[in-house]
């Protein structure tokens, strides 16, 4: 049994029953349905502009809705909400157990949209073919983030089966997260009265540096994106005739990038992109590096003798969570090398993706970038900016005593290893939106992904044992929230 203290009254949960219920649900109910979800090519709207007609997002929503309809949770309701012109959200609304009606709403978040399939999957694997092998479920959307709705629902079922308590719980599954959640602000406004007083947010779209413990994400970076085009000619010209007379559009673009980034170190040069790293987050990075030594250096398939940008793993963690970075993620105006003639091209375009510290002002960062890229342009060449986007990051509030105690409990009883926390280099726009809307809420951002889960790239896979443990941990923590 597990005990939680509430005003001098012991609240008990049958931990064995909870664990066995989770195990049975994953083996018998979740895995078959999740495998079916993997088979649906539900690309996020940003990658499938014709999503409304292709019907794949609707099919994913219907697939999970049908599974939710088989759950025997008393009083639960299921609803698909679709605002005009926006991708749908799926809601499971579960009433509070007796005695927890005054604990507000727990919002459990996940998403059903997926990244593109990409090529290069290993032999026998395919983005839309679920394969279970060595305790892993392979397929696009298995780990990011198809399992989340199943895990959240199973946590509620297992908690009830174990005699536990939970506040009113709403599982919200969106279908635009991989496109930056552009529709979520409208849905949060539309559902505001319905959601009520959100006191606890659980997000299962994250993970950590190993599969030995529960990892918490305590911050998320913001972002700025911009497509920069330098145009020097109305049409391409013979390079033998024009070079030395007409400046190269790519050389000008390189000069502009040198205003933004030190090419030798990767250090960005604009003050608006930086913040002071909080002491508690720096301490978390040190603890995370100690808990999983080597995990950051080994997280990615570096080619040949390529080395990470620093040998100090604490510095790598801070680079990835609290320092700004630039990635060139796309280019146009360049023919394939095999097709390249001797032409001085009319223009060059690069797509620039900046990751920002969690508390940086993304609008100010974008403004600074716009200014430096368009002021005093060499040779007075034309600079065009397009595709401008910006989004603030998120930094978790201080952990409430009840949550801290519960984390210690599940670390001991579920994982047998201490929990750890770290910042995540990516973005989950939903967290920033919720942080603004519910500033008093506690946040549990976690998940079953590990450093080699291959989210967004070939061979994506879900660690099924870790998914079970995370599900069980969430069940325990929901009970702690309800009885705090």
C-alpha cells in the first residue's frame, strides 16, 4: 500500500493493484490500439495543408475516440471539438472521485498529429507499419506523441481500480502540435469556461536521458524562425561573365549571418537572444549529467569522428536548454550539384531556426534579427524576409510540497531510482500558453521518450516498459494532487 497524509487522515492506494492494472491495460488494450494509430499517416497541418480533405487527422481522432468509448470510467464523456478552419481536439472529461471535487481540474495533454515519415528507416521498419521488437513499438507517432492519451486514460483507470482519488480530469489531445500549435490559443479561449480552474497540468510529450528513472522537463526553449533571401539579379547570369562584377548572393548572405553568429564557436551575437541562467536550473543540469553520464554525447548518431561542441556534459545540457542556438534548416535558389551550370545565381534563400532561452522575449529577439539582417546590406543588395515566426519558451513554477513529496515516492516505489529534471531544447507551445493562462497551476511535464527514441527522424520507437512506469507514476501523482 501507499500512504498519503491529508489533514491527519491517511489516504491509501493499493500500489500492487495499480501496477498490475497498468500492465494489463498496456498489454491487452493499449498496445493493439496504439499500433493501429501508428498506421494512420496523420501528418500535422503544417506538413499536410490539405489535411481537411485527406482525412488522416480526422481518422486518428476517430480511432482514439473509439478506443476511449470502450473505457468503463463512470461519468466520463468524450467530445470532438472542431472550430471552423482549425484542426480538431479530442477531449475525455472524467469527473472527480468523491471527496476531490474541490481540487480544480487536472489537464492531461497530448497530441495526435505527426511529423513527416522521412526516408532511411531500417530494414523491416516503416513509418506507417507498427512493429513490436525487443520491448519497443516502432512507427511514426508511437512515442511522439500517440501514446500520451492512452497513458493518461490508463493512469485514471488504474488509480480508480486501486481505490485512489483524483480531481476532475480532462484529457486534451490536439492535432497541431508538430506545426507549432497555431490553433491552441483559440481552443483554450473557447474551452475556458468548460475547463474551469486548472490546478494541475500533466504533459506526456517529453522524456529524459535514460529509461531508469522519471525525468521532469522544467523548461522549454522559445524560438524564432525566418526565411532570408538575398537578391542581386533579376535573372541568373553566366558566371564567367558576371562574377567579379556582380556580388554573390551567397557571400552577402554569409556576411549577414556573421552579424548574428560566430561561425567558429556557434556563439550568437545579439544580446536580445540571451538571459541569465537561473541557479536552480544550472544545478539541475549538473545533477542530470551526473545521473546519466555520457548520455548527451551519445544521444545523436555523430558521423565518423565528429565531436560534440563541448566535452563537458553540463555545458551541453545548458547549451541545449538555456542558451540560444542557430540551425540552418532549409535552402532554396540552389540547383542540385549534378544540375548546377556555370551560373551566377540571382538569389539565395536560407531558412533560419533560432532556439531561445526559456525566459527570453521572442518578439524582441525577432525584432533585433530583422534589424541586423536588413540594415546596411552589403552592395545595397535586396534582402527579403518571409516566414517570420516567434514563440516564447516556458519555465516551470516552483514545485509545491505535495508534488515534491510525490515525486520522491514514485521514484522509490515505481522506478527504484531518484527522479531528475532538465530543460528541453525544443518547444511545446501548449506549455507556454497554459503557463500564462493558469499561473497558479503546478506542472508535470514528463514522458517515456529517451535520448534515442528517434522522435522526428527515422526509426521512431516507444520504450513500452518505460511507458508503463510513467503511466503508473502519473496515477500516483494524480492521487497525491487530489489528497494534498
